[in-house]
């Protein structure tokens, strides 16, 4: 409504929109001023209450002191009666009897003195008032009140200060060795690596590059040895792919080694030869996609390979192998083939022998189709210096002897693995025709006798060997642990003859599973007096006659020993391992496998 002056009536004033909260507060007669005033009032009351409590505590203390001073005779009698009752209860407690027994015979050992001391030092119950031992401030005892240095209770402030001082004085705990680090240490031990200090800067850089391989665009001008080390690390981690392989390819290189080609395709192998035109040394492991097309590219481009090593290249046909040997075999000096079950038959080996006259190193391991006829043609390789054979098909002893008679005089290394039909005639042929060997491996045989090994190493004109592997030459009748009367395999006399012939230059020795070597023979060979100055690596696994004394003798007789493998040698216990030696396979050795200091003890 509008009055006569033209102004609106106050009750009819127009207002803007309001929120639901504003309407609610207005309907309940609540205003912001009222809320603020209530808050200020409560805060003032809380401050006043805190001050009143402090005054009340002080007043209570003063009143208590006044009451104690103005204690009446009746109150004093009641207090004395309570003290007597409490002391009587204390005298019945086990703690009192224990303290009395501890102080028997001492000046302060009277039972009344002990009981009174316990009464005065008894802790007040939660809710009672007590003076802080340090600051003497009056406070209320709680179940969480801390004990001071002299047995009294502490206030909250002094308790925090005491805890802070204890933390400062406490020695920092040694950081626990992570599981990954322990696992890496054990892995290094299995590889024969013992590290007594920090890694070399070069090794750290190589590992750092391997850790960030996905961010690397190129390796630059890294030398071949570092490239090979990077290839080993990355292959072990199984991260070699088409992109990663490109980092190892440079036009100025002549060597490419990839130790895990499981993720590479056929085009990747062809790329190797296109980017590295002067390639002469090629080492490809797990090369499952290495096919005929790769050899076609090699034959079309006139690529000259001198050293070729392939592992599991099963998709290359016999036809393509023969063509490669016929056209490019004359350049080959090294050929290492492993795990071929689809190709490489006797006819292909005949093409190899005819087309590779300059071959100096031949290794054929687990080639399923190679048989006795191949032995006849391998003997025609007149320049052969290194021969390593591990075949699946059984080979008669006659063919093995004929091969050694033919190629033996020029051989520098000879490896014959798992030729089960070989007998002492093979050892006799080696003794008669091999005079330049430095490495000799003859394993997994139960026909040769100990007498045959004695004849091999006795008066042998061959210089002392640096590498010997005669593992698993033993009798297979496990019902007779000591073996027959005439020892089969490498036994005591053969082992003595071996060490007498080659001990002065021997670096690596593997006689695992040669279970007929006696404890007496080991004691005479490793007596701590005889010295084998170059022996670094010994494998004596599965020789149950080995004990702690023999191992200690090895440490004493072999000053350069770095790796000793002794799986299933259960009599080796509590042996002290010298610095820098990796003792592998002995779970009941002392706590740390590698310890500081030289061997101390009786031999």
C-alpha cells in the first residue's frame, strides 16, 4: 500500500531472493550475530575454566599442605593405622621377600627399613596427584605416565623430552640387505664372481646403459669388448628386439654377437648383413628364425664369413647348407653348430669337409642327424686344430679311434662328450697321436677304466694341460658304491697320474661324479704341501668322500683358486673360505660364504 506522501509502507518492502538456509535460520530465530556471540562466550568460559583449574590445583596443594600441618590427633592416628596396614601387606608380597633376600647381611637390610622404603616409593594410582621427578610440577597421574631415572613419575612435558633424548642416544640400525641384492650376490657366486669392493667405473657405466636401454638412440664408438658385454647383459634380461639389435650394428664393425635372438625375425638377420657389409664373425644364439632366405642374401652379396656360430637354427634346410658350404665354405675358419634336429645329416657334413678346406675349429653339439659316416669325412679336414663333438646317435669306438689317428697330431683342443661306446682304445689313440693339446674334455663314459687313464697321462709327450674335464667317468652300477675290483672310469690312480702330469700348469679341473676317487688319493694330491700355482677353478660335485680337510687342503695347495663347486659334498662343514674364493653348493658352510682372511687350521 502507498501512503499519501508517495512512499511504500515499511511492511511491504520488496526483498531479493533468499537461500533455503537463510529461511531456516530466520524461521528458528537464529542469526549470525547470535552464533558469533555464543562462540565468543564459550571460548571465554573455557579460558576461565582452565585458569580456575590451575588455581584450584594450587589451592588444593596448599590446602593439603595446611591440612598436613594442621593435622589433628585423630587424623594422625588414622593415617598411622593405614600406614601400618599397608606396610603389613607389603611384607606379605613376593617383591618384599625378594628384596629382603637380596639385602641380607647389608646395613640397610632390616625388614622394616625395606618395607618403609617400598611404601614411600610406591607409585600412585591413575587419577591421583603426584610431583614430577624432574621439574617437580604437580600433575595428575595416568596409566601412561612415564617413569623417571630415579623411579619417580614424569609429567607429560618431561616424558616427551626424555623420549626425544633416548632416540638421539640410540644407535642407528644397520640397513637390512635387500632380497634383490642377496639374490644378485648368490647369482654372481654361481658365475664364479667374487667382488670384494666397489665395481669398476666402466662396469657401472655399462650396467647403467643397460638399465636405460629404451632411452638410448645409439652406442656411438664403443669398442667391441663393451658391445659384447652389453649384448650379454641385455640378452640375459631377454630385451633384445629389432630396435635394440640396431644399436649393435655399425658399418665399421666386423663382429656381431647376439646371445638371445628369440624376438628377432628373418628380416632382422638380413638387416645385420646389409648394415655391416664387412662382417666376418657372426655369433647368434637361439636363432629360431634364421632361415634359407638369410643364406640366399649372403650368397647373393658375396659376404665373406670366416667365423660362424649358430644355436638352434633349425629352419635352414640341408640343401641350403650344402650350397653355402660349396660356395662360401672356402672362407670359413670356425664353424660352431648346436641343437640342429632338422638338418645337418651325413651328406651335408660331407659337403662341409669338401668345401671348407681351411676350417680350423669345428664344434657340433646335439646335431641329431650326424652319424658314423660323418666321422670318416671329418678326418679329411687337414687344418683342423680344435674339435668338439657331442652327438646324439651312437658312434662305434672304431670310428672315434680312426678320427683321432687322422686329425690328432694337429689338435690343440679336443672335446668328446657322451661317447658311451668309447673304451681304452680311444685313450690310447689320444696318448699316441695327440702331442699339442692344451684343453681336453672326455665326459659321461662308463667303458674306459682307471688303468686306461693311468696309461694316458703316464709318460705322455703332450705338454701339461690347462683345462681338463673328465666328469661322470664312473661305473653306473649304483648298487655297488665302491665299484668293481678293476675300477671303471677315473679313479684314484688315474687322478694321481693326471695331477702329476698337468698339475704344474692346470687352470681348470672338473672331476664331478667321478665317485671312485678315494679320500686317500685326494689327501695325497691336496696335502697343503704340493702346489698347483695356476689352478683357478675346481668342480668336485657329487664326490661324497670329500670332507672339510680336503677342501682346506685345496685352499692351501691352490693359491690362485677363485671358484670351488662342491654340490652334494655333505661332509664339508664349517670350512673357512679365504678372501676372493667362491665356494658354491655348500649350504652348511659358515654363515658368510666369502670371508676375509687366509685359511687358519690344521690340514
